C-alpha cells in the first residue's frame, strides 16, 4: 500500500517559521510549526474514536485545528456547522459531534492514498444533501492539479471566505498544507472585508454572486494573481466586467466528488467564450449521452456527473447546465439557466431563478422567481424573453421576491423555491375542496391595480364582478361596495398578498368546515378553478374580512373578491406567515415560509 507523509508535517519541515494562518484582519495566528504541535496534541484526544467525527467548523481557527487533528488521528471527519439543521445533517453523515482537547502528542502518521479523510455533505441546493467520502489521493491530486494550473509561489496567501463545511473552503486548507503556503481565514464572505484583504492576498476563490458584489463595491484587485470563480454559471458580462476591473478571473468547474476543481482557466486566459478551460493534469473529461464523465485519480473510479456539456478539439470544457435541473416540457428540454440569463439581462431584473412546476398538458413548465431593480409588468418580461428565446421557453409566471434563497456558498436553493410552489398548490386544493361544497354558481371577478398592500391586505379594494364568469359575459353584479364592471382579468395580475387568517379572539375553527364563512351581507360563496383565502387578521379580536382569490395554476391573480368573515369562525389553516408572491413590496422567501 502506497502511503505519503501528512501534509502538516511536510509544511513544518519545509518552512517551520512561515505563518500558516492569518485572521480576517491579516494578523498572524500560527506558524506551520505551531500548527503541527497543536494538531498532534489534539489528535491524541480523539484517536480512540470509532465513529465518524463531526467537526463544528463555525469556530474559526479552532475548527481548522480540529479538522487537521482528525486527519492526523486517522478519524474520518465530516465538517458541519451547529444550527437548526445540524442534527439532521449529522444523521445523514452518520457522524458524532466531536470537539478536541489537548492530549498526548501523537507521532506523525503516514497517509495511505486510499484512506478516507473527509465525508462532505453536498449543499442540497437541488435536493437532499448527500454524503461524499474523499480519499487522500483525491485531495492530493486535486491540490497538485490546482498548483500546476495556477502556478506555485511560496509567498502565496489564500483568502478563504468560503464555508469550510463544503469542498470549496475545505480544499483551500489542503492546497495550502501541501504547498506550504498561507491561508487568511474569514468567517464568511463579507464584501468590505474581502475588498480590504485583496491588498495582501494573492489567491481568492468565489462564486459568481460574490464576484458581482465585489465589483459593485468598487474593490481593487490588489495583489491577487488568480481569482477562481465557480459553483455555478458565470455570465460573459460578469467575466468581462471583472477583467476590465483588473481581476484575474479564472472560471472553474468542479464538484464535491472531485475534491473541488476539475478544470480551470489559467489566469492569463481572457478569451471570449463560456468554456472553463481544459481539465487538470490528473483528470480527463469526455461526453457520454450529453453528460460529462470524469476519469482519473481525482475522482477514483469514472464519474458520470449531473452536468451536461461539451468538449472541443482542444479538450476545453463547456458546461451547459445540470441534467437534474432540465425542465422537460412537451418533449422539449428547457435549460433554466438560459432563461435566467435572459431575464437578468433585462434592466429591471437584478436576479432570477427558474424552476419547474407540474403541468397536466405539457408535463412541466418553467416558472420564474425574480428580484427587481425597478417595477416591470409580466407582459414586458414575456416580450423580453421571446425576443431571444423560443416561445415555449418563456416562463408561465413571474413571482417577485425580495431575495433569492441561497446557500452559504451563494448557490440558489432551488428546492426552497420549488417547495413553496408545492405548499401553495396543496393549500389551494384544500380551499377549492371546501368552497366547492358551498357552491351556488360561478361568478367572475377582477381587482384593480395596486389595491393590495404589503402590511395588511387590500386597502379600499375596487372589486368587479359579473354573473357570466371569467369571460365577462352576462349582467353586472355588485358585491358590497364593489364597482360594476363586466370585464374579468384573463392573465396573471400584479400585486397580491396571500395569507391565511386565524381568529384571534376565540378558538380556531374546528377543521375544514370553518375554512370559509362569508354569508353575511348576502355575499356569494364561490367556486372557481383555484380558490384560496387571503388576508390575515388585522386587529386583535377581529378576524377582519375574508378575501377569496381565483388564480391561474401558476398563482397569478385572475379574480378576487372580498367579503366579511364571521365573527365566530375564521380560516383554520394554521398560523402561517404571509405568503408574498406577486407583491409590490419586496420580501425574501423566508418571509413567507410557514
């Protein structure tokens, strides 16, 4: 069995007095000799562990020492962060939470190439987190491949602002240890702190949203000789803007299973095009059934990735998107990234994320969540998309939110967006079932622009109704103080705040029978294709009016009517926070999770 010296011991032998780690203000934390001494003592306190050690990496430099101590002691380590999801993540990793203490110093170990060092959980941005075990060989060849592509300078200092619980941050520690260089540890990505550190660091690893923030803050490249940008698509506009500002951006592609980078552009490679350069010297990439397949010691056995892509005659790799994100609509493949890039090119759109929603006719259809710079209506967005995209790629709906939910790495949490659509469909179906039992006849309604407010529901609503249904045929009919107008809205509408009211004064309604009680003042009880109760209690002791909205299946408003709620019963849907989808006021996704 082939074994190699531990990289911490090698760094100590190479230059024991070199500062190994700095804090985020650039102050020295420890030399490589001091790191070796502390790691060997901490390893003594966990050497007898049989289980996998979960290391809380939210403790700064202490976390780094504990991670290295686990590798020194021969204990498989899984990096984690204590928080609401920590127990669930530890269960997935089958790991026991562990912290070290000073024990008897262990002698330097030799590391077998096939030995496992880390169990790393994926970010879970497209599904449940999954564990990946990484061997000494994978981490070594990944680190060596990065040094060959980026070059090696003994004076290098990595600026590490990526989470250590993911491979992007963890791989920086291993590269520096094997190279005997330095790391400046930042607890998180803080744009001002990172901008200040570019004057003393030479290497930096970011995601595209982080790079965008850095440029917007007016940061200077300082001493940086390479800036790795990966973790997702990097637009040509962002790349050109970074190069124009003097940042030596190197687009890269990799994944947890490959211990980070698989291919990376060299710092001087500023050619136009979406490719990420050729693969590293210890990897080869080919295409099989439109998916990228990796061979070499960097992955161990051949790895069929979830990424679609192509490899040109020079071996340069272009990633076209993830196969597990592809939307299959009527037999056609739709790449959500293509739609997102088109939407983000609109001057009114800051960010966009596209997810699939089930469709009874087409199988799946794209739906967009957007963060706006300024107001823009849906028709304008549809027209914008159709100028460069095929019509079937245009999203069926545009949901406005204050910020896209992101992981600590900056990746969009698509599962969080998809789950909101699922929750809303489930609640809509329940409301339809309940209201259906009370049906007298369908009535069509529409609501004027901008009558829904973000902090309490409709203000002076102008509601229009007719007996002829949504086509606007038949006599006009008034409800309460509603104006008369036979025209019903036939496409997704603008602002709407959606919430579920609970009576604050007495007991909650006892099940579905209390979901809707709007018979006071002769108001009609309705059934239209999708119905939900909107508007939460506005004052303590008063359930306030109940509002019923008819929407299309993608939650754009098509009809809306308001009527007073019973003073005795109100909607029993749980004490949910408001759900903001199509609202003038901007809210983050967390504002309406329930």
